[in-house]
C-alpha cells in the first residue's frame, strides 16, 4: 500500500516557513512533532501558545545528526557519546548541559537542553535541508494524546499550524526515551522504545528510571486495581512538581478526554460484570482476555497484542478511536511486568492519573 509522504517540494516549503518563524508539524518515528526554528525565540513561543503548554516545560531540539551536538551542548560526557553512537538516529533524547546561546524559551530557563536525532526519513530530510535545530514537542494540545498520523495533528491543532508534513503512521508510536546525562550517573526521565536494559548494555552499568513521587491526588489507600502512577521530575518537593527537567514527565499526561482507568484483568472483568445496564465502556485487553472481544456486544472491546512494540505502535491511535466512541469510560488492562513494557506502562499510568473518580453508576450514563 502506498502511504502519503512529503516530497522535495513539501520539504522546501517547510524550510522556508521555519526560516520565516512559522510552525511546521512533521513526522518522526515516535510521534508527530510541532516544530519551530530553535534559534528563534518568537517562533518557539508560538509552540507554547498553540499547544496551551506551560512555559516551564522545556522542549526537545531535533538535529539532523550527532555532529551538531556541540552547537547546543556545553559539554558532552563519555556516556552521552556512547548512547548517541548506539541509538542515533533513533527514539532517544539526551539531556545535556546547555550552551549559553541556547534560547531560554527552549530550555524553560534550565541549565540543560534535550537533544535528539530522529530516524524518520521525512524528519531527516527536513532537518538536513534546514541545517539547524528544530524545537518540537508533540503536535497536540498539551496533556492530551500524542498524534501518530498527520490527520491527528489536523484534528487537534487545525489551521494554527502553517504546514503539516505527511509521513504515514509513526513506526514506534510513543515518545522517545529521555536520559539525563548532564551530570553523574545516567538516569531515565521518561521510558520509551529504548529500554533501560538496552541502555545498560551499552553503558556497562545499571541504568534506572527516576521516580520521585506519586501523582497528585493519589495515595496508598487507592482502591484495589487502580494503578498508582509515578512522576519523574527535577528538584524536590513542590519544585519537582512544578518544574519538569524534561518534557512528558508530568504524573498526569498523554490522556484522552474520556476518563481512563488502568486495571488488572480480574478487576476489569469484575467491573464489566457489575456495570449498570445503561453504562457502556470501551475496553482494551492486552492479550489475556482477548477471546472475550467477539462475544461482548454491549461494550466497545479492543484486543491488543501481547507484543509490547505492537501495543506501543497502536496505543494512541486506539485510544483516540475509543475517545470518539461516546463511552462512559475507557478501561485498560494493566500491562505485564518487565522492562520491555516500561514505556507502555508509563504512558497508561499517566493517562489514568488525569482522572480519579468512582466507578460510574446509573446517573453517569
């Protein structure tokens, strides 16, 4: 099947728009990004306004290749070079000490900058032709589901974007792994396709995910079956909640508008059995109860693969479809344990953290 993809004329137009301070949405292997010239503070400021993104949330600067890293990072550690050599181009963002000339609006005034070299051919063509850094978060409204297709971008942002480059569906489907290599031991701030196990193998040391606090409003007395999200952030206490060191690390994020709950298989099955007649759920099984999908005519049921990469690739598109299904709530089976499920588990827990409500009654229909 021939999928739509941007050609040379589209790339040339995108470069012209970026150099004039415009916003261009472009595909990467993870999700679609909303890009601006990273050296143009006014253009970068438009990203925040279009997304409704707080100015305290830093952006990732996308580069054509690793040779450009010194133009943005003041120092590059041995660990950073090893990871860049192993995973760039690819779904890995490195947090490094910033150069003084990097605009504050890109870094949210912090002393570090996030850098990535994406692997998507359209992103590579754009970055090579532009010959500079493109600051780009995901091309969606802040806190909502990231776009993995060009039509997702248009649905979310409309004509607020000057150009949307076509690139087909994203191959990875969830945001990049973010690793802080700015000082000391490398630490994962956001899990992704590149797992802690893969990072550890390259560096020869055990790499961990930074976990500082539970999501606001969650406590140890949460009902059985409700996942407890963790938050990765900079600093401590209130500062940690307020100022993220990297994008996408809020406890509540990546959420559909429909309330989403993350439940173990037994609790999910019980919720379905006890649902009032007027309540209609969307249900995502991650393999364990997939055989029930065809038999359930009342709820919208989607069985996903037990392959974590396949689930990640389809996750946001599936949640977007269910968000538009007119259901009371989206119920998702908790992913199994293991490093290979880190990223999917992280995104679902953050999506679930947006909502903390009791199970619906007949009054919720």
